[in-house]
C-alpha cells in the first residue's frame, strides 16, 4: 500500500511538472525529481533498518550473541580456526 502511495505521488509530481514547464526542460526536471524521490525513499528505508553497519553485521563470521563459531576440518574432523588444518593441511572446513 505504501508503494502505491509513492507511485501516485511521483505520477502527480510528473504530471504537474509537465503541465507547468515546456517539454525539453520538463523531461530533465521529471527525471531529476524521480531520482531525488528514489534517493529520499532509500535513505528513509535505511534509517528504518538502522545504520549500514547493522546490515554488515548480519553477514559477519562471528555471531553477535557472544558465542564463537567452531570450524571443523572436512577431511579429519579436527576443530581449528586457521586457514589450513594443522593436522592434515586441508583447507576445506565446515562450521559446526
């Protein structure tokens, strides 16, 4: 419903601009207004979610609840945090 409201607002603004300003200038003005409106809506959506760091935090390898992830070698099963397994040297690991 909110998207339909913003679509209606952008169409109303576009029609108003096209009625008031001659053609070549109105086209540029409508495109600029459309871009500014999209910029405003995007900033508003990001501020509702929080800061951009919160979005990056969702994909961080360490959980935010204080517990650490455990990595296990897929070849021998040893738990480790290095790039390669210290026991067999394999770089394949799973999170468990």
